């Protein structure tokens, strides 16, 4: 292990976890995949997240908002929604808006795959 990773100190590897495999596993470092890189054009990667439930609803009874962020330009769009299941209809609305404005198609939508409440 010390020959592979030069940043590890020389000497005895002390076991801090319950098993030696877990201790050795702490020294591994995962690599970044090529698909994790930044976008090279507008609408190539759109990041999305639904935020809420807020303790106090808005006047229009909105308890959540969904945000769409373009990875290339860092422009963002916020839509307020009453329930999480309205997210898809807001995405369709967003997609129509930006594709008409830019003349380009949305290539990828990334989210954290949040569950329904």
C-alpha cells in the first residue's frame, strides 16, 4: 500500500476500524468520470432540484420551488409549485421556453433523484 500511494507515511498501518479491509478502504480515492465535466454549450447539461417543504406557504399556496440551472451559462430559472408532482409539468414548460429562446435542444437533465413526500 505504501509503495502505491506515496502520500502515506512510512511505518506501521494502524487499524482504526473494526476490520482491516475497512481500514485499507479509507485510503482509496475514486476518480472522476469524463461525464462529470462541465458543459461546452448552452443547454448541454441542465441541473435541477426541488426545494421545500416550507413551514409557511406563499399567498398562492406554494410549498416548494424547482430550480433549473444551465451548466454552461449558469443561468437559472425558478418555478414555484404547490406539490412535488408538478415538477414534470414545470420542466416541460421550462424546456419549451428555453428551446424557443435559444434555438437549441436540452441534451441532459441532471437531478438528485429526490423522492416524493
